[in-house]
């Protein structure tokens, strides 16, 4: 039923695995390596057609030019203004909805849970026009508030699925013992359930931060100006009017990728603990 460990397979299979693994890793990292090389490639290399060869010189000045000749600092700040409130809002709502759907038994429990889950299967492209019209009618188009509210609403489905399943794996005896002692339900949630959920909250926060920071589609649909556009949408402005400045776009892409990478490494221990908690129960 399950694949055997690589140590237990035949010798030819192990050799093929040892060859295929680094090849697959190189192929997977090739686009990233190409962007990293282009980010330090002089503009003269691109003008002469040197797109894939080694750079004729290392131009770290591209990174300085990105900050000096474009509003990328504003775009990064806009991304933080969108991502952090969305992460806090979606995780906070999912903790409460996950607690309600995972602990309490009522008639429409599964129906409400399925409504949260069903939203994850709706193709987001078909929602582009109605969502845009709704934000325009509500006066939230091209605003950070509108983008945050939209992301919180759409991330709540996945976050509720994550939290509800996590809370259902908690020992019921812990909650029943607190009820027998007369502890109010809100204190059970705040003082008993939330501390146990810290690894799950950390893992979910990293996932939501990465999802929202890397969003490009809705950033271009719901925002238009440099005062509100996140960095994923703002990178396009690094191109010139008549020529594509791919060295600047690549440098800006590397800079834009740093926050989620740092977020993951800072929360790596809690992230892995949250994903694997209960795996060997």
C-alpha cells in the first residue's frame, strides 16, 4: 500500500533514484537560478542578447537601482499592509470557527463546514468581475482595506478546514474536565484550547502569509495605483516604456521573495511541529 523505503529496494532502483534526485532538483531550481543570475547581469548583456550565459560582470548596482529608480519600497510596504492584517484576521476567524465546528454538535454543523470548504473549489477567475463590481459599489476598489477584506473572506475557508480538523484531534476529556469544573466556554477557548493550538496557528500563519504575499491575480484586479498595489503587481512597473528591464525586474523579484523566505525560516520549527502534530497518534 505504501512505498517501500529506498534502502529496501533493489540496487538498480537505488542508483536510478540517486541520479534522478539531483537532476530533478537542478531542473526545479533552474528558473530561480536564472532569475538570480539575471538580477546581477548588466543591462549591456541583455542588450547584446546574452540572456542565458554567464554575466560579463557582476552588477550588484541593479539592487540599488531598483530602490533608487522605482517605488519598490512603497510596494513592499503595501504588501505588508495587506498581508499582515489578512493573516491575523483569517487565522483569528478560523480559530473561532474551527472551535465551534470542531467542539459543538448541532444540526447544521456539517452543512456549514462544507460551505467553508466548498469555497476553496470555486475557480477564482470566474469571480473576477463580480468581486470587482462589488468593491467598486462599496467604495473599496483600489484600497488596501478592500484587498484585505477580500483576502480574509477567501482565506477563511481553507483556514477553517485546517483548524477544525486540528481541534477535532484534541482530547475531548480535557474540555469535558474544564466544563465539569464550571469553566465558561470562552475561557475554555482562550485558556485551554488556544495554547494547545500554537503550533497549528504558527503553521497556518506561515501558509497564509506566503499565499497572500505571492498573490498576483487579485492584486492586479483590485488595485491600480502605486499607493495601494502590492509588490507582486508593482514589479511590472520596473519595465521601461519602450524596453523590458529584466535585470531590474529580476532584482526586484529577489527582493520581493525575501520576506516570505525569512518568515518560513523564523517559524520553521513551529511550522513543522504544526504540520506533523498528531501524525503518529
